[in-house]
C-alpha cells in the first residue's frame, strides 16, 4: 500500500529535501506541498493524505493551528509536526492540537521515514524525550481533572493505559504483562474506543490530565 504524504513548510528548499528523501522510498508518494497552514488545509482536503509533515512556524496560519483544524476536519489524516525548535511548549502544544508525532528537522532520515510509517499505521510517535516532557508539564499541574469515561475501562485496559503513558511500546507492554502483542493491541483499541481518543498520543495526554498516571508515581 502506498503511503500518501503532504509536506507543509514555508521553506522551498526544506520541502524539496523532504520530497527527495521520501520519494526514494518505493512505498511513499508525496501528493502535495504547502507553504503555509492555510495551503496545508486546502491541500489536505483536496488530496486526503495519510500523513501530513507539518512545520510549526509558518506564515498566515501556523502549524499548530493548522493541525488542530486538520485533525478535526479529516480524522483519518495523521500529522507529524516538524520543527527546528526543541522547546517544551511546542511538544505539548503539538500533541494538544492533535498531532500524532513530533520530530526535529535534524532527525536522521531513517527516523523520519520510520515516523511516517508508525503514524500512518495508527500508532503515535512518542519518543522518550517527549514522554518525559509531558511528565514534567503535568508535574506542574497539581489538580487532575475528572473524566467519567475512565469508569468504562476494565482493570486490564487501565493497566495498558498506564504503561502506554509511561512510554512503553506494545511489545514492551506485552512482555511486562505476560500477554501476546495482539492481545495488547486489542486492549489498547478498547481504551481508545471507550475514551473516544484518536491514538496513543491522546491516550498519554489524558492519562496525565486525569491523574491515572501521576508524575513521579
């Protein structure tokens, strides 16, 4: 299956570099480019890409605002936010906006391609550094908010949610709980469905927001 990608960055040379890199992969098709957030939204509606590589700092409409609008309008499209700025607020705000991944532009090429495939498969790209920043962010928020949807989770689903919030992959969760990886995926699907979440990234956010996982706990 061909992976359809939209590139959104205000620098022409950056887009050209990403296009060259991605089109060297036999299963990746760059269907469109955009120079700002508004163009990205228009192109996403027209081409319905699987993944959008979204720069944060762009004219007219920045990448965070564009991401929020895009995921609301096109829930099947995933967004990986790219930036040269390794700043905490961008990590948090990108995930809050609905991004399924966050990468720095100086990441190795193979890491970028891997990110596309992971996110397109419905997973989320949460590197340990990103998870750590989320923990630090919520450590500064002493009062978790309640969410009645959590009552619908089975004890096992809640265990899986806690481990996902800790940054563990499905295979690591399977080893920790002595389960098959397919069983973990089933439990995770149950978590996302019952909590009405898009993906793993939103699950991590909710786990910390509601106090299911407490920083340092």
